[in-house]
C-alpha cells in the first residue's frame, strides 16, 4: 500500500511544492502555502491501459486491444443548439443568446455588488416554467426567502407558495423509478409555484448537493458560492485551492452528464480576480464579472470567456428598490447633459463586444502647484492618457508637461479600447484652449505615436448608434469609407486635422 505524503499548495495560484516557503515561488504571494495530505502516486506502468501491474512496458508482450472510440467530424451528429431564455435580455445577451443546457457559468464580483440578487431574480423567472435548484451555502433558507420577498419576486411567481417553506408532494427519483415524499427531505424548501418550482437547499456538503441534483434533476441549478462548499474526503478547509478545484470538477461532471445548466458564484480577491486556482476559470464554459461603482446605481455584467458566444459582451443593470432592473438604452446612462456645455467635454462611441455605447469624456487641464504635474484618470487607462499627452506635446506642440491633466468618463464606465484616443485628445485640447466642442459631434479613432489617426473596428455600428441618439457629425479615421444616412462624416488622417475640425470657429 503506498504511503501518504504531504505537499504544499498556494492558495493564490494553485502552485504545488514539496516543501514550505514563506513566499510562493510562482506568484510571489506571502504566507499562502498550506499543507495538504496526498497519497503517493502509482507507477506510470500501473496507470497505462493494457499494461499489467508488475511488468514494465518493455517486458509486456501481450496487451488488451481497446475498442476505437474516436470519431471523425463527419461521423458526429448535428444537433440544433437550444438555448433557454433567462427572463433577462441583458443576461441573455452576455451569454450569447440564452442559457445553454449543460453549461457551467462562473459569476464573480465584489462583495455586495448584487451577484446573489441577480441570480435569485433569474431563478425566479426561470421557475415559472422550469425546475430550478438554488443552493444557498452562505445563507439559511429563511434568509434567502426574506430577500426574495423584499425584492418583490413573490408577486410574479405565478403560483402558490407554502407558508411553512417545506415543499410537499412527490417527485420521481432519477434512478430506480421510486416515488418519495419531498416533505421527508428536511433540507429542501420550495418558495415559488407555477408550472416550475424554485427549490432552496441550504447546504455546504458537496456529496449532499450532488445527491440532490441527481434526484431532483433541475433544469438550472445555482451554487452560491463555490468557496463555501466542503468535500469531506479532503482535509483542507472550505475555500482552499483543493476544495474549490475538486468541488467544481465534481459539479461540472454532473452538469454535463445530467444536462443541467449550472451557475456558480465565485468570490474575488482584493486585486479583482476570482479567488481560487486559475484552473477554476478553465473548467467552466463561461466566466462573467459583475462590477460597478459602489457610489453609482448601475451595474455592468461582462463576459471574459464564453465557449458559446462572443467574449467581452456587456449587460447593463440598475440597482433599484426592488432589485436589479435592466437598462435597455445604456448610452443614455453614460451620456451627460448635452444642453449644458463647458470646455473640455467630448463624446465618443465605445464598443463592448457587439454593443456600441455613446460615452461622454470630461477633461480638465490646469496649472500645477507641484514640481511634477499630476495626471489622473477615471474610467480611462492611465498609461494611454500619458501616451496621448506625449503625442499632443511632441506632434501638435501643446505644452502640457507643466500642467495637471484630469480625464474621466461619464457614469463611471471603464473604456479600455483604443478607439477612445481621439476623444481624449480633443477633450484635453479643448480644456487647454478653453473651447467648446460641438455637442452634436462624436469622435472615433485611435491615436498613434506619430500623431496619426488609425482605423478602428465596427465603425458603421458605432455611427448608427450615434445617429439614434441625435448626433449630426462624426470625425473618423480616413480610409474606412463608411456612410450613414443623417450623419456628416469627416475623415482625418492626423490629430492636427481632427483638432482643426473639432474646435474651429
């Protein structure tokens, strides 16, 4: 019998080491290595198929012929991909058109941002026509039901609710075909009715959750959260690297086998990344981030990985008294008051995935009181601002090296794409010269180090969004040859030309 041995695993990156280090040799985090018991590995020959134990591959003269399981692409049957609408168009947009059966979706976000609220509202909508299981590993069933009632979800449930919380009735086990009374299950609670039901399971034990998923066979299941689950076979604490990895792997195998769409809530670290090993993001099909400014009411749902749709899609919600509400026209949220104009304001059209967003940029240039001028950004990448300021000073001749520069995007939206460069440059120059930019003008283009205005992608989509919001003129990179009805398009090849057109008169 092989002897057990110990290894040390980093809680931050999942790296393994045979000895303890105060600092992880892979990611550099301090005091993150924890000891875990691990059985000794078997020899390679013992794991190889067709090789008997006690013989090496070289001395083995007889192997068992294995049936061929691989298929060519032409042999694989085509099945139409059916998607399940979540009841929220913004979530369906980010997922690529709806929930794919058997998919595994990881949702991360800061504490209190609204992850549980969003999934509880989605679960309630789905429960009107499907069977949904909500595993609340961090709250009791009563706490979840109180939040469900506070959000007003009971009014749209479309069915009766048990006042005591226990779900009564019978359902059939997935295996064996034997009926059993749900009232005997002390952990399961039903909070909504209709054709489908929303079931709550306050539980942290992984084996119990897996058995409930096998017996209930819901269409959609929600795990809130993966860091709270506990697998008794492992000796490490809940939330550790091994616990998160093994729990996610077991849930993934069941979801694929039983065709259950699974949503998993994940905590984030202080750097904003999802807590746990990086393999967690590789195991799942889709990774979503729920983010927003804690001083603002809107929330942004971003897709950073999606095996069934486009990445970097964006969904916009607003936190109201009754929970999260969808925003059908997010451009109006990020567009300031166009009637009140001040120097240093310019408008751009950014793209998040396939969604164009009209965003107002604000710049302020003022004399500095320090030996080194200050540069500050909100919603704009800091290094891109430094690059644009250097281009304006070197290629345009605007002395900015002794001036403070502040740039912010309206509504707190983070704009990371290069297409915002031209808008940043024009707003900075407008603030420096104390000039107004035409409120009916949008600016789209990337600024190169030589002062060129470079082409960008999805230009026609951006311009059509600008026309919808009443803009009459656009300055765009030269050579893309895009025409949109109702919009005067000015093509420029250099930043100097763009400044001349934007600030003339």
